[in-house]
């Protein structure tokens, strides 16, 4: 769980929320596993279900921002709403997956995304 499981926001580096949420999911799974139908493998499923989409989208956004700052700067000057979405995503008010969806519509940023779908 937490940092040990690599559960940190790839763009901002924040991990307190993920540490607490993954600890809650672990505790919940331990309690469930005490019943006949419960199993600890469920924890991995819950982690993937809760975090995979967001953290993998965040990782793509992070690579784009840190590897191609000039490209991103040029693009957000033309599309200020993207910068706003990025700040909101880093603050947890917006999703990285939603941001990524918007980013993929912008031809310039698509270049920096390489082979990602
Ligand atoms: C400088 C800095 C600033 C940060 N700022 C923010 C922020 O503003 N917001 C945010 O959300 N996140 C921030 N983070 C990230 C956040 O601190 C971590 O993501 C979060 O603390 C992870 O919690 P954790 O419980 O997984 O790990 P930790 O908080 O690292 O806890 C792990 C604990 O296990 C102990 N430990 C390790 N090995 C052993 C062992 N063998 N036996 C016993 N105990 C052991 C460690 O001493 C530690 O106390 C920051 C991180 C850093 C470094």
C-alpha cells in the first residue's frame, strides 16, 4: 500500500490520499477475508479498480509535461483550459483520465504522446 506499492500521483508526487485509501482497502479486504467467501487477492483487484486508470493517465500526463515542456507551454497558451484542467487534476478536482481525453484532441500534444492510444 501507499508509497511501497507505487501509489503516488505521478505528476505532483502526492501520496497521502493514496496511502490512506489503500490502507482502508487493505483493512476492508482483511475483514472480508475472515468470511468464507473472502480472499486477499481481492485487494489487488480493488487497487486496480480504484487507482489504475487515474494513475496510468497521470503517468502519461506527467511524461508529457516533464519531457516536452516547450510543446506543452506552446499548447496551453493556445488552449488555456488545458492548463486549468491540469491544475485541477493535480489538486484532485479533475481526473487525469478526463484531462488526457482532452489532450488527445490537440494535434500538437498528440505528437508528444508517441504511441499511446
Ligand atoms: C518532501 C516530501 C513532501 C511531500 N509532500 C506531500 C504533500 O504535500 N502531499 C502529499 O499527499 N504527499 C506528499 N508527499 C508524499 C507522502 O509523504 C507519501 O506519499 C506518503 O507519506 C506515503 O505514505 P506511506 O504510509 O505509504 O509511507 P511513509 O509515510 O513513508 O511510511 C512508511 C513508514 O514505514 C517505516 N518503515 C520503513 N521500513 C520499515 C521497516 N523495515 N520496519 C518498520 N518500519 C519501517 C518508515 O520509517 C515510515 O515511517 C511528500 C513526500 C516528501 C518526501
